[in-house]
C-alpha cells in the first residue's frame, strides 16, 4: 500500500491516481496521525497537476462512504439537490435556496447539502436557518420533514466527521490562495445521495469535469453549469445576467451547450439585479421577492433555475414549460406558505 508521500510523488510525475490509490489518499487525509505538511503537499500536488473527473468521482465515493448516513434511501431516487461549489466571489443572492422552496412547493423532493458562507457573506445554511430550518435537526426529524415539507437541508459539518482532520490543512492552504479538491467535493458528497442534481461551479473549466464525475458516480440525471459574467468573473449559478455554460450527465449526458436568457424567452439583466448581502440583507430580498418588489432579473433567474430543475426530474417536458409554474409558485403565495410551514415544523 503506497504512502501519501509516494502518491504525492506519483502526482508530481504526472500520473493519474487509480480508484484504490484515491481510497488510500482519502484514508490518510482523514487520519489524525498523518502529518499536516504531508497532507498539504499531496493536495497541492493534486491541484497543480489538475484533478481528473475520475479522481474527483473517486474522492467523492470515498468521502460519501465516510459520511453519516441519514437514512434517506426511500426518497433518494426521486430527489434533487440544487447546489453550488461556492468560491466564485461574485456576491450573488442565494438563488438555490429559493429554488429549493419553489420545488418543494411543487411537490418535488429536495435534499440540499451545504454550509455557512465561507467565501460569501451568506451561505445557504445561513439563509435557510434564518428562514426557520434547524441545522442541528436529527436524521429522524429530517426524514419526517421530507413528508411534511418536501425538502431537507443537510448541514455539511454535521455529516462529514472525516473532514475534521483535513480542515486545518485546507485553511492553511487557502491562506496561501491554494485551492484543493475539497473545493469541488461538496456538491458530490450529499449524504442523502439524491439521484438528480443541478450543480453550479465557480469556473467554466470545471463544468465538464464535474459533469463527468457525476456520470461516473451513476447520477440519474442532472447538469453542471457556470455563469460567465465577463472575461474575468463568473458565478456558480445559471442566471439571466450571464452566458451559461452547461453540460448534462446521466439521462441528459448529450447536453453540451451555452444558454442565454433569450433562449427561454427571458430578458438579459444587469448582474447588479442578482446582488446579495449578509443574512439580514438577504432576508429583506426574500421579502421583496415574495411581495413582487425584487429586481426582475433576480426573479427571472430564480424562476429559470426552478424550471431547469423541474425539467431535470421530469416534471415538465422542457425548461420553457417549467417557467410559468415556477413563477406562479414563487409569486403566488406558495413559497411564502412553505416558509411559514418550515418555521412551524422546526419549532415543534
């Protein structure tokens, strides 16, 4: 069995790791008795050589196996996750969190996996907690929530104990501006293992690799996407303010396109329409959305993502077909009622 140092040498020589070698690496990275410097050298070498789709899938499989199992198998086959890698530094509003509420209102089972804001002022966990979700809810409470509310939120730190001994190394590398494979893994290690995924990533270059990783993991259907703001900036969302690089996987594996707002009969908007802030500011944006006072581009972007998700799970025959129902659920009172039901559920 190779050591982590030997695997680092293989990476420095330009070699791709096998599934078995990734499992060895994952064990070493999660171990308490492996030197942090050795872990950092491995992660740096992997990033420098460039992670392949197969390696990303293998790391995801390794850390899925190490995650706490919330017992969601009965729902996983029809469920979807709406998730982003984060790390885009775009300052956008939490579009995916609102999409979760639209889908749940439509009767689509949603299993969202996320964390508090790390590179943003307000992560999905921050906003959903402010809307009433209990981040510390037990798996039993969450299983009941799928029947009562139609969605759950898996707070990543509660489900991935193996990350405890990797976090200090990641933090030290991040302080030097060093990205690691763990910046990519969050969307792939949802402990509920939903069969469908709408994934946004911080870079267009990662779209095909992440789609390939989900393909290797056997996802039923989904797509990876990146919104191009300009030559130097992007966002881990599909939006009506950007050109959107999309790649499908599973049932949608033949999809490889660049989508524009006009492709769906929507108007392109300034990126400022999508701006978010801290939790207090984003709660005010939620109120504005539900009251019909939010910027049109933000409304359209949320509706577009919800329509894409409805299409991914097979509830509509096309993205355009999903726009009207999604808009009605957002603006017609269903999402407001779902938020009220969420607050009541987690108070009881």
